[in-house]
């Protein structure tokens, strides 16, 4: 009688799966910005607002004022109002859509996820500047063909200041989103608190001095020009420290410590 001996099963070694790079995480977060209806329509609205402003200038502005800088600069403020909402949605969407558990299970180091979200917000803000430049270029071409000034002369520093303005606005929104982790509450707080501080700075005499350093409505206004003085840069830095750096830092700590239910 013979006994057959079964061969031991072949074990295939499992390949170690490396963690996703920050670049890949950023690409994922950019995709998330357009995956939701709110994010998609907000991006569409940002582009539409810039286009509408140029059309209004072509129709109503004096021909001498129809220049590239005059098409470009007015679009920055309304777009800058919408970008913080995009920054808030990019952060709070994980909690409102209940995807935080999946996200942090796939990438346990939460600070890498937050860094990717902030990078995606910065890229979206820079893309909005490119959109404003493109729409302004189209407006300048149309103005030149229809009898307007059509001047292309623009200072390079103005474009850099515009990029800083939009990036700062988007990151301020993201900071409030990190701090509060609730979409409606973060949007209301972002719109209400700086506005309330601005009003108090105008009405209460003892607050006028601090308001000139902490009111972003005042400190960011010089960015619409090509040149800033040293004092203006200092005021801008202090206001961004309070309204951008502090919420982002405090919000990061809260995000790292919050339980994911």
C-alpha cells in the first residue's frame, strides 16, 4: 500500500503597498472638488462671474477704460468672495458627506490629507486667476475690435498680487472649515466675523487703530494695485496671521484629535 503525499501549497509573497504620495492625494482632492454638485456649480459660478463682469464693462464702461487691467482687476473681488466657500466645502465635505471614516482609514496620517486639501485649494485659487486673465484677454480683444482702448499694458506685480489675494481668501475659508468642521456654521462664521470686526472698527473709535492691522478688507485692498509699501505688507501679514494662520493651525489640531464616528 502506497501513501500519496500532497505537495505544500505555494505561497506567493505579498507586495508591500506604499503610501500614496502627496501629489496623488492632491489630485484626488482636486477631483473631489468637482465630484459634488455644490463644488461643481461653485466652480462654474466663479467662471461665470468673471465673464459677466467683463461683458458689463464692454457694454457700459467708457471706451478709454476698456483695457486689460480694468477688465482683470474688477473680477478679483467677487471671485474672492466665492473662493473661501470652495475652501470650506473642500474641508467640511468629508464630515457632511460622511466620508471621513473611509478617507482616514485609507490614509491614517490625517495631516497628509489636510495638506493635500490645502494644496488643492491653492491650485483652485490659482486656476481662478488664470480664468480671470483669460476672460480679461477676451474682453481686451473685443474692446480693440469694437473701438475701445484695448490696451494690454499691465504690471507683472499686479498679477502676482492677484494670485496672493485669491490664495489667501481660499485658505482663510479652508481655515474656518478646519476649525468648525461644519459647512453651514463655517460659511456663516467666515462671512459674519470679519464683517462684524470691520463694522466695529469703523464705529468704535478705540478699535480703529487695531482694525487697520486686523481688518482684511483694509489690509488686502492695496493688493489691487501694483505697488505696496513696507507698512502695507506688515499690516497684511498681521491680518493674515490672525484670520488665516491661526484658524488653520487650530483647525489642524482639532482635525487630528477628533473622533471619526
